C-alpha cells in the first residue's frame, strides 16, 4: 500500500479550488456548494469530530471519530480492533469511505413550517482510506489529532508508548474529491406568508467553553495551561 502522494505546493493549497465531480455536485442547493480550498480548510480545522461512512457486510455504517487535517490529507484515529480501520489496511485498494464535518451556526425560524431550516457549514469528502504505517507519518498524524482538540496539547502531554501505539490505528484520506456547502441568512418565506402573525428570524448558535475543571487527582500545584484560555 502506497504511503505517498503527489505533494501540494503552498500556493496551490490556498489558491486552487478543488475540482467538482459527479459525486461532489449536490442535486439540491447547488448555489450553496463551494470548492474553495480556504473555505474547506477552515470548516475542517474548526471541528472536533468527523463522521466516517463506509459499507460493512453490505450495509451502511457511520461512525463519529477524531480526526485532523495536515495539508491536503485527513487523518482519522481509532483502535486497531476497529473493523473499518482494519479493513482500510486489509488490501492495497484500501476502504472506500465518505467523511463529513458539519457546524450548525443558527436556527432559522420561518413563518411556515415548511421553510424552517438551519444555517450551517459542512464538508463532504469522498475517497479511499488507507492505513498509515510509516512511523514518522503516524507521529505527525497523532500529534495533529491531539492538537485538533486543543492546539498545543501534543507538546504538553506524554507521547504514546510502544504498547499504546500498537493498539492505535491511523488512516489517511486525501483531500481530492470533496465539496463544502454553506447556508447563511434568514428565512425564505413565501411572499403570501409575510403578513402572518408569527415571529420569523434566526437564533444564532455559538460555540463556547466553560472554565477548565481539574482532575480529582491532579496536583493542585499544577496550574491550568495558558493555551486553554485561547479556546
């Protein structure tokens, strides 16, 4: 199984849009679709979890899992006992998957029940997941996955030991075939409904963090790291 792919230059990574394909052009809401590279990266980088879809024993399965982006690659973390991650390394062809990330930014309340919606940002990636076996690439991937949750945390925790690494699977999915989709703005009520006596508008949703709660067995002399204040 190949561990390499064509490198992507810094200018290409930020300037060249992704190429639409038959699988990445939506059948509805095409005006909301985007292939802008910077937009895609921003949606992925802001997320904690992805959902990984695949077919197992002839039936669809979707699993939530940790992930991280490193350049034009996504890395997904799991157990070596996980059937989808094991399947990704079972053959040179890898495992066909669909990976999604979604942010909900607002609740859109219309005058009619039909036009209720949400404001959102999402990315859908199609491709073939392959197991990462190169030790250096695995280290980069695992550090990135930790830092996806809390930036800077990989440098402020014990690295995985040999036993832990043996129990950890990492798969790679290249960012080749994908699209972003975004909805913003208020409700799209029918003109005939504008005079109805119902409130209409958007309830914005924001992500927030409460004060860190130390572990019960933490030495009280160890302060909360400064990077938690920037979340």
